[in-house]
């Protein structure tokens, strides 16, 4: 992979981080203020807690992906550091998925109260998207580990 490709991916990861940070710092408080009068607090607070708690593993996964792209730039893609970065990304995705699974009953109750099934679908999309990322990171981790083992075996025979 050439440096231009990884630069594009790094810029994309940074833009994703900026958009999510803006949503968490600006948009989510506005939404919380607007809907606080219409819905009971026992439904809204757990949803907002899940959203704010999921930001921490999300940004840690973005940081790990930037580190992984840095390893690719340094020609260290086939190293244990890359395997560890993928492992951490996998755990972050699983954490986000588990947080939203724990908060899904509140999404469902809010969607049922508002008669808007789209709210429940949003929760499901986040759960399944993070599970797909976790599975993809696990597969890449195993493949990378096998490639490192084959590479080290070949280095020993030469």
C-alpha cells in the first residue's frame, strides 16, 4: 500500500472522529434538551448514558486504526503490534455492541411510546454494525497472525 492510500485512510479516520465528536458535544445535548419535556427521564437517561459511554471505545478504536495505518506506512504491517491493534479494535467493537445490547430495551420502550419503530432499528443497526466490525477484525487478526508465523518460519529456514 502506498503512502497516499494510507494518508487518505488517515484523513478519513480523522474526519469520522471529528464528525462523531461534534455530534456528541453539540448535537446530542441539543436533542436531549429538546426531548426532555416530551419523554420520561427513566427512558432517556439510559439511552444517553449508553451513547456517551460508547464514545470512549469508539475513539480508542479510531486511535488503534491510526496506529495500524502507521505500522503499514513503516512497513511493519506484519508484526505483533499490528495483531495487537486489531485485537484492541475487536474488543472495542464488542464493547460498543454490548453497550447497545444493554440499552436496547430502553430504545425499544422509547420507540414503543413514540410509536416510531425507526428508533429501535437505529439501535439494531449500531449493534449489528459493531458486531460485523468485531468479526472482521477477528478474521484479520487470525490471518495476520498466520502470515507472521509463516514469515518467521520462512526466515528461519533461509
